[in-house]
C-alpha cells in the first residue's frame, strides 16, 4: 500500500494545469475530492480484478519481483540456500549475504551517480556521431539527444530506467518487441516522413511534443480560449489549425492501434470509468506478464474531445477517471 502511494496522481496535474496555464484555481475541497475519487476508483478496480491478475500463477508482475527479492534479502541473513536438483537437496553456500550485496551495490550506485548527475552530465546522453560535425543540421537531427538519438549511448542508470523501467525487470522478449517497434517507427518511418516533407513536417522540429502553427511557430493556446477556458471558434479560425510533429502524430497513431491490439492479443492468447474498466483486465494481464503497460491516454483524449469538444479541462478530467484509475 505504501508503494502505491509513491506515485503522483494525475488529478494533481489537472489542478496544476488549471492554475498555471488557465489562471483558474479549484476549490480546495473539490480538489481533494477529485484526487481521492480518482485514486479510490483505481483501488476498487484493483480489488475486483485481483482474482484474475493477482492470484493466478502466470501473473508474475516482474516489477514486483524486485521488491520481493529485496524484502527477502533484508530478512534472510543466512548465506546458505537450499536448492532442489533431481529430487536431491543441495545446499549452496555464498561468501556474501544478499543484504550485504544490496548495500554494497547501493553504495557504488550513490558514488557513481555523482559522475553523470553532477560532475559530467554529458554521460547521461552522449552522441559521438553528432560530435563529429555538430554544425550539420541533418546529422544533429538524426543522432543528437534532442533528435532521434541514432547511435547515442548512456552511462546513467537513471536515464536507462526513466521510461521503460529497469531492463532487469522487463522480460527479454518484451524488450525485443519494444526495440523492433522503436527502430521501425523512430529510426525508419519518422525520418522518411520528415525528409520527404509529408504533412509539411520540415516546418517543425523533427522531435517535439509542442503544438505549432501551419508556418511552424509555437501555437498560442491562450489566444483561442475564452474567459471560461472553452474553445473560441472565431479566434481559432483566425489563428488557423494547430499542427504536431510527425513523431508525435505517429505516437498517437500507435496509441490508437495499441488499444485494439491489446484486446485482440489477450483474447487470442488464452463512459470514462467504463472505458477504464473494459481495458483493465487485458492491460493488467499484459503488465503482469511482460511488465509493459499500454496507455489509454491517447484514446481517452480522443473520446473526450468528441464528447466534450472545446473544453481542455473537461478533457484531462475525463482522462483522469478513464485512464489514471486504471493505472492506479
């Protein structure tokens, strides 16, 4: 239970978005109820689904195995371990206990973090190919840290685990599946679309999650909203449609495809709250086996946009109850 409370609720981010970007502060009581309701809904779904995604032996939850191993190391100081081999009991003796090994690795990790984290930050993301000719725009777009990162490497463990979790936890077959998809989408399709200038891609950076105008300038969201933070269609028509980068568009496209794929995959393999509940079981099975979770944020944003057009706050609120309750 303590571990589940370590993450940040998206409801807090929704409240922050209202205050920072839209100059609107939510009442403290309403804000508290909003956060609690989104979290407790997630706990309730977890209780309903534990029969299917916790109790079965096949649901191993790889990320939780690390915690179990750590707790066992803290409570087992015996260096000997009993193993079974052909119905024979074999005692394997270790020169170092698990807890001692853990603290030793923790010590070295603390020491090493100072190097990429403070002394030499370049080690967190280093591209030797880009340094060959840093003034070459195309080379920078393909190989730099802020580009597609082709040929770059990292010596910072925190950078390794920042997005896809620890490679020690995720099964190899799942990592290989992600790697193939990444190479095809990011290193093959994205540069092809960009340099062919499809969808006027060259007017924008090759990698960015910002919104742009047709001419490639940053889009001023505040200029197309009225005093109630709703879409002002007159102002929108004046400023023109917004544009996103090719890689961001592919990210949404893959997100749409993944939503249907996860249903098909789990079936063949053996409205907001309703959406989260429908996808909860197949998504939980995928996470329990492969430690990879398909995000519903893309499809929930689309559905919210269709149901409640022109209301960004309602969109992220819908996303909180449909997507984050499932994550919880």
